[in-house]
C-alpha cells in the first residue's frame, strides 16, 4: 500500500477578514498617540536630542509594548475601537512584527516632530520632514482590499475594528448632535 492512499487533501482554511476601519478613525487614533507622546516629549526640549530620544522611547512603549500586552490596542486605537492584527492569522502580532511596523512609522513620526520643532518659520523643511510619514500612509489609499499602509505590508499586519474600546468618535458625534439639538430649541 502506498502512503498516498492515506493522505487527505488539505483544505485551506477560510480566513474571515475583520471589518475595515474608516480612514477618519485611523487618522484620529494615530493623532491621539502622536500628540500624546509629542506633548510629553515637549517637556524635554523642543527638537533636541533629548526630546527625540524621549519621543522614540515613548513611541516604542505606547505603540509596541502596550499593544503587545493589550490585545493589539494602543491608547489611540483603544479610544477609536481598533486593533492591530496579523494579516493571515487574525491574532495579535508578535513583538518583532510590532517593532518592524512601528519602527517605520516611528521614524516618520520622529521626522514629523523635528519638522514641528522647526515650525512654520521654514515651511519647506516642515513639508520635507513630514513627507515620509504621509507617503507611508497614503499607500493605504490605493489598497481597497486591506487598506494596508507601507508599514503594514512590511510587518504583515492589518488594522481592524474592535468591540473593545472607548468609542470616542461615537461619543463625540452624540455630543455634537446633543449640542445642535439644544441650540435649535
């Protein structure tokens, strides 16, 4: 008897894709994380090496170690009901994958911080220093299936909606609607 007789065809398991995250929520989650770390790093100077070191350390803590231990959610992703998952397995990425992903994004964020430190006095430098971060994220606009930015493609991750979080965007919409109703009365 040959062994081929006992082999069964291996069926590929259908991987269910989690729901896509709207662009506005992704941008808001990134902005929450970015500005939180940037504001803390401002206490250590404005554009100096110490500030950039504090920013880089804060970025690693908030965007790598926290999601690794908090179901794929950083502060901004938690506030906007999102999480980072491995592309194929739909589980929390490994620490190495998160380091690859956030290393690319963090480098763009550090350049943006440097551009913000220079400020509007030299707008051309500000534009040049924020360009890598913008290009990294704009690549996600062309990916209709998974909405993966460059850093997601390198680390094989996706950003997905989560049931766990603060729902900041929904709470703000309710607050604005309530204010509008009270102004009409």
